[in-house]
C-alpha cells in the first residue's frame, strides 16, 4: 500500500480553561489515503471538530494547544512546522469548509472578492485572471448566472448557495485534502444531498481526499470510504464503511446505529450523557453508558485498538475484543441482540465544546 | 508552553509574495500621506518661516494644524468618500435607510454647508481686525438703541440704529464682523472635531482589534494600559501646558486626541471579540491568511460600523469641549473659536445680545446636527442597536 496522504498518530489537543484542562482530543490516530473520503463520526463534543482544526493548527492558541502526537501530511510533520509554513499550506494544499454557511462568508465583501482573495492568498496572479478563475469555480459549483452573482454580497445568497460558494473558495487552489466540518448540517435535506453529490463529483474532478466531519450516519453511508468513530476525544472504532455498517463492533457504534430511525424496531437513543470533559472516567470512556461494561472496562486507560475478526483495517477499542475475550457478548448472535435499554432517553448533547451550533 | 505560546502564535511577520495586508486603497493613502510629509518637510525646513507655503490661488501659510487638517481631509477622502463611491450599491442601501430620518438628512445638509464654508471661507476672508469705530453694529433688519454703537454705520430711525448688509450678523464690541468670526469658528470647530476624532478612532480601532484578536498577553497588556490611560487626567496636563506655553489649538487637539481613545478601544475590543469568533475569521485563517491580514481585512471592516457610529457622536463632544475651554479663556487666544466669541459678548448681553447669541446658535445647531446624524447612522449601519 502507498503512503497515506495524511497520517495522524496519537494526536492530543488540550484546552486550558478556567475549569481545568480539557483533553478534547486524546490520542487519536487514523489515516487518509489519496483520493478517498474518510468520515469522522461522533456526537457533539466528541472532539471531531477539534481534530479537524488541529490538523492545520486552526485552534486558537491559547487556550488550545497541541500537546502531543504527530500529523504527517505528504511526508511532512505538521506539528513541527512554524506558523508561517503552516499558513502556506492552509488553503493551498489543505482547505476547509465549515458547518455554517451563514457565518463562513464575510458579510462586508462580495462573494467574488472572497474567491479572488482565496486565489490570491496563494498564487501571484493578476486580478483579472483570478476573477475569471473565480467565475469558472462559481459556475463549477453550480451557482446559476455566476457572472451576474459574482459581485453580490453573501446575504443575497441562500444557505445552500452560500455553502457552494464556500466550496468554491476551498477549491480555489486545487487542494490535496479538503476538511469539511459538517458541511451539510445547517442545510435542509434536499440541499444536503445536492451538496454531497457535488462534493463527490468534485472529489473525482479535482482528485482530492476528503476528511468529512459529521454526526449524520446517513451522510456517512452515502459518501464515506472509511469511517472513524470518535467518543469523548478517543477513537472507538475505525474501519471500512461496509465493515462498519455490516459488523458494527464497538458498543458505542452499535448504539449510534440504533439511534438511526428505520433500523430494527425504531430509533433508540443512548442513555446518559457525555462524560465531563475535564474529568473523564477511568478505563473506557464509554463505560458509564455501556450496557456491556464489565470490571475491566472501569480501570486503567482506554483499551487499545484490537483488530476485529483478525482484520487489521477494522479496529475497535473495546475489552471484549481483546485476547481471550469473547466478542459475541457485544455482538450477540444476531443483529437485534442489542438490549433494549434506550428508555431513559437524552440525546447526550453535553459537549466539551459547542461545535454544533 | 502555553504562556510562552502567546507571542509565537501571534506571528507578526508576513511572508512577502502573498496577498498584501494593505489594500490598494491603503497604498494610495500611504503614498499620498508620504507625499504630504515631503511637502511638509520642504515647507518646514527649506522655505523661510514667514513665507506663505502657497501663493496661488490664494496666499496661504500652512500651519502645523493645517497640515493635520489636510491629513484628516485626505483620510476622509480615502476611507469615506472613495469607498462610498466604489460600493455604490451598498451606499444606495445605506442612503435609503438613512433617508428615513428626515432630521438627519437636514442635519447632514447643514453640516456639509458648515464644513464647506468652514474649509474654504477662511482662505478668502481676511481675519477680522479691531475696528473700534464699527463696534456694536446690530445684525441686518434689526435695530438697537442708537446710544449702543459708537458710530452707527446704517441709518438711525427713531433713535434706533439699523443693521446693514455690511455686517449682516452685526459686530462685536471690538468692531469685528460676527459673520467672519462665525466662518472662522466653523473651521476651528471642524478641525477640532474631525482631527481629534480621526486620531481617537485610528488609535482606538488599532488597539481594540489587536487586543481582541491577539488575546492572551497582548490583550492583557493593551487593555491594562487603556485602564491606566482612562484615569489619566488629560485636562490637567492641558492646563499645565497652557500655563507654561500658552493655549494653542494644536496642543488641544493633540493632547485630547492622543489620550481620548481609551473608550473607543474598549468598545472596539468588545465588538471585535464577538467578530473574532465568527466562522469567516476561521475561514480566512484556514485559507492561509496571516494575523495582520485577518485583522486589517476581515476584523476591522466588520467593526467599522460601530466605530463610525461612535465617531459621529465623539465629534460634537470635542467641539463642545473646545468651546467651553475657549469660553473660560483656556483656549487658543489667536483663533476666533465660537466659544471665544460667546465669551467676549457675555458682558454686553443686556445691550448687544447678538454677540453671544449668534455663535451660540451655530454651536448649538452644529452639535444637534451631529447628534441627529449619529442616531440615523446608527440605525442605518448597526440595526442591532435599534431602540
């Protein structure tokens, strides 16, 4: 296998807050290969956004700080780069699209100005050329009458159109990696699908990798090649999208899938809420909400990543998959074996960081 | 590491090849400013002090204060007039909002007239001089007991001296023409209001945005300095310097301009703190923009609406303050400001009421007009603050 484009190993991002040290991302590892789409899934406050923003160090320092781990992008360790070197990379080779299209465009400039800015920040091209390239991009992302709308202000666009403009800005310099942080969350369902289709289309055309951050498993099923499931700053499970949906292994993944309406006998929410960000529980982070928790889950650190059924590309951080344990405790004998314990329902939105506004 | 990180993460160096922090307009303003500095140095170092700087079309020996005023007018041109012209669609939108307030439109017209007459008038009118034989002339169409003026210029009808068009607003006890004094006063007020406000707004916005965006140690240092400056008694410094060197308008403007920006810095910081959390700031950073670039091109334009609104309300404050100091004879005795003329007429109120009243009315209406305009601007530019 060739070198992955992006390889994150044991990434730790912390925030120094008045309440204490928040370990928002605590030892996260995963790879993104060239041309593939990796989805980072988890509920609000699980550290998805912080992981995405840590890659090019967009987190505000202080209070944030990347406390450890390495982020290797195309053979270069990003954690060792200076701010100026990172700036050259940001927007040029690694681009971002954000969740809230209302907020991601500066209200005082026309969209055309902002696309031209995105181009000129990295390439020394004359304004006229940047403008014509900006027009092409707007056209490409499906803005009707791009020429006429080039000099319109963001408030004159609808939410979906704004997200297309954000996408055009991100693609302005033909990046290798696009980090899309919940790009469809703020949009209604029909527009969501359009944007996702556009994203996959553009991925082929621009030959880029996408790291898609989402809490929507429907989106994951649609676009992902591989999936990373995060919970409370840790990776719970990681694997190919088919494996993950066919054989969800971590109790958390299984619970997440059960939250989806239309699977089995209706949606079940996960009881309890996210652990305190400043004082996470010992052992597996999920054990207070897990129906299969045994004593081994409550002590030590998060269990290491065990291969599922000997498949090294599908790993899960659960003691039941460790040597000498029996995974069928979690899996049961059939798909419907998940105990019905969804009654005490809260949606578990007690995030360490309000990344879902 | 977190503590020491502050200065590192705020990287003040911009790499050269990329999009410049300064816009083309900034460069234009900068080059014009440098040209002006060159002319100033030529005037100051090469030309003899008593020779007028320009002799055509009018003879005008440019003073320090005039230089500052020219800079201010250029700043208004580059950062108010040209942007309004460039973004005609936005200007039209603001104008529609602004027009809803009739008093404000009226005020704007009045202020434009005062501004234009104040800037141009003194170039063509000689400074009023002592003419005791023409003292206490009443305004035109009005009369006063013929014993009041020493020598009535107009006709005396039924023992009352009638005003003439020679002195449409009458004269003072020294025989100075009040209309000319008022026009000179317009320039003084415009200089005081605009130059001080420009200083305050420039420094306040810079400090406020840098503090908000820099956060951490930068924020702490800048804002604690602002705290200190806000308790600094600038008024006493002014009194002391007036006592030592005599009052001067230049000193007034510089002292109060350089010490008065604390509250604007606080206002801008609180606004910029909100703006800095907006996604477009993160988006700009994610696109590879540097610190200064983000501050100049993304943060400052987004706080400018509240700055403009606050500035419109600062101007009348400065004008009124200068007038009160002049009234108390703490101002510049060489410039005929409105406050000074009001003060000279106060002993003659019972006989020659117009000496204090006429400049008083101008002062009053100017302040009122600025306040009306500030209100309407706030409604047009900053709808969130609507009351």
